[in-house]
C-alpha cells in the first residue's frame, strides 16, 4: 500500500512524519550528540515555526490519531495470557485423557 501526503509518496515512516509535519522530525526531537549551541538554534527554529503555525500541535495530534486508527489492528494485536493458559490446560487434559 502506498501512502501519499500532499501529492508526495512517503516511502518510510520518517518520511511520512516529515511530510505530515512539514518539517524534519529531528527539528522536534533533536539528534544525538548535538551541542548546546545546536540545540538552542534548533529550539529557536521550532519556536519560530510554532509561532507562524499555531495549529501545528492540533494537526500533529490529528495525524497521530489517523495513523493509530489506520494501524490499530497491528498496534493492538495482543493475546490475553489468561486465554493462552486456559488453552494449554485444556490441551493437557485432552492429552491425558487419550
């Protein structure tokens, strides 16, 4: 399945996030080993972007909710351990009866 945002195909998760946000993910999360000066510059740029686009946090929340909704089966594909234990007991009882 292909994913397009604003007419551009997102070929990776990071590219999807970057296209959805309109900014590189590193701008918000930083990079390992950045200096205090680099961090200050990154945070200044992020503040500028937020001041120019005050709806960005809401847009990000909306995109995150859409991604969760689209991938919910995979994200929440869990099997209750209680049921597994019950199945094992049932199988062991069947094996003992045979």
